[in-house]
C-alpha cells in the first residue's frame, strides 16, 4: 500500500491501523493509568496521525510512527493531568474499620484494565499491564515512563525512542536507568519472580472463585483463609485502606460481609490478573447492581492484595451487564 493512498483514503488508513488498535490502546493505558484517558488519547492520537501523514516519510514502519504519535499524545495528557494514585499513595493504612467514608473526588485515581495485553509483553516475562507495574509507572515523570515502556515493553531501540521523544540517545539511556531504579523499588524483583501470572492456571482461577464464593455466602472464615499475613485491601475512590490479616479481617467481617446485604459475583480478568466483579443487592431476592471490580494479586497460592475499584461505570468496559438478578 503506497503512502500516497494512505494520505488520501481515510478508510484505507483505518484499515491499516485497526490491527494495531488494541496494542496502542494498552500503551496509552500504561502511560496514563486509566481506560477512559486511554480511550481519549488513542482517539486523539489517531486523528493526529491521519492529519500528520504528510510528515510520515516511510523511514520507519507505520507501527513505529503510530507509537510515536500515541506516546507524544499521552505525554501531553500526562503533563496536563498529572499522575494517577491508589489509596496507598495518600497516607498510611487504617488500623480500625472506617465507616461512612465519603469518596475522594479531587484525586485522579488509577483504574483497572479489562483483560490483559499478551502480544507485546516483554517486561520481566510478566504481564505488562499488571496493576503493581502500572501503579509504579505513575511515580515516574512522563519522559521516564515513556522510555521504559518503549524500550522494556515494546522493544524499541534507544535511537528510535530518542527520535520519538525528540531528545538524545544519552538522555534516553539516563531516563531508562532512573526509571528502572524507581520501578524496582516499588515492585521488588522477588515479588515479580514469585507471583503467579498464568491466567489459564486452574489453581489461580480456583482461588479467585473461592474469594467470590466466600463473598456470595457471607463466609468470613473462608475468605480470610485465602489471604497472606501481610495482605492489603484498598478501595478507590475511598482513601482509607487496610494492611495485615487482622485489619483486613476486621474490615471484611464488618463491611462487605457484615453490612452489605447480598452479593452476586463473577470471576473476570483485569490487568492480566484474576479479578472478581461484585454486584450488590438490598436482599438475596432483589436485583443486584454493579458495584466493584476487585483485582487480586497473589503470592504463591494466597491473595496478598485486593484492590476494589468501586465504580459501576467500569462494568461496561469489562463487557459485563449492569445488573444481575
């Protein structure tokens, strides 16, 4: 397909772009930590790419060109919006159960990503949309975040990244060194090596199903038996979070099991990890409405982290119905 045709035929341009859309969207999510922001950034990037095709001289592949435009678009968005956070970024864990807490609306919260992103995974042989990795990326300046993703996840050369970011190879190398140090501090290599990441692993699915079943039945003992001693449970957009088996157990007993009348659950995948979609009802025979997407992180065969994203709008992004009977 000639470049002249691409520049004059929008339908042909869209046909060429379509096979790359999913991986470009995953890249925008990694850069921005939000599927909503990724949606907007990708749409803007593809519009910029179409309008700027005259500057595409064919010295790189169309894929490289599109990643260049998408990265620059995400850097603009990140500079204007700032980083996204989890409750752990705002303050220490709570020892006691907090009731009647109001959502924190002034914080830009990190969000979950439906499914995984297998085709372009290179980073430490694990899912490159894993929640801990995405959270760690939020602690990097935009240029470091871009350099790390383009080099370690997508396999771009330092020279290609320098061209993408309009800087020098030496600056890219320096950004990579600083970025890797920060990510290693936030996500220790030992955790990465020990964590189970095979989504088709029956044992992982079994544990996620056990978590879901315990909520459905209101069985606090069964739920707690699935957790590590140092487990954490956070619930954006609420600022309070809990660390350790005692604090998490008290929260589980008092709130999701003790105060929530009835749950319906479904095991799904988020950020390349097992997750549980929870629907809340006023009674067992009432309609249950979408409440939260709970992303589960593991150590061995125990859950070490529960991140409950409380947002009914997420259910549509996960292709889930808004309610269950």
